[in-house]
C-alpha cells in the first residue's frame, strides 16, 4: 500500500511539473505574439508550490536532503543513533506546528480570490498543511524504522 502511495505521489508530481512548464511556455508564447494569458502564470505558481512540497517529501523519503555531517560521522554509532532520533523528533515537532498553523492559514484564505481567477486562494495555502503532513508521515515512518532497527540490534 505504501508503495502504491509513493508511485502515485511521484506520478502526480511529474504531471504537475509538466502542466506547470506547459503553462509557462504558453504564457511566454502568448506574450510574444501579443496575446498575454495572465492566468497561466498564476496557475503555474499555484502548481509550483504543490510540486515543491511533493518533491521535498520524495527527497526526504530517499535521504536526499542536504546535510552537514562533518562532525556527525566522527561520533560513535550509539551517539549517531541518538542524535538521529532527536533530529527527527525536532523535525516532527516543527512539521506538526506547520500543519496546525497551515490549516489555520488555509481557513483564513477560503474567501480570498486567487489573483484574477475565480479560484480560492485556499488552494495555494492548502499546500502548506498537506505537504507538511506528508513530510510528517515520512518522518514518523523513519522514526518507526529506526526504532525497529535498534530493537533488533
């Protein structure tokens, strides 16, 4: 089931990126020919924030975020494990706060109109709590994996 979710997330990310690029190209061509399509850039920005959060979750799941480990790698294995758990717990606490405040932000923006479109600005701000919730689920999964790994060791 988790693998199906991962593949769906990757497929959605790819689709959103293709649509985002298409909208930017159409906007550029339209402007070049003297027929600017204002809403296409706005829609590309809306899609871009969703792409950012989905991509961040995929990078976190694969361990591809930038990290500074110059001191970390010289520590003993038990200290490394403990620091990794503390690190993930801090990230989980931060993401929990972002989910909470992101929901509040989304609620505040339901009535607000997104640029010149009839779309609610809540679709933009909803990327924050949804993306942070996905990241939080990934962090919790990594914590569970660490505890299982340490339980066997």
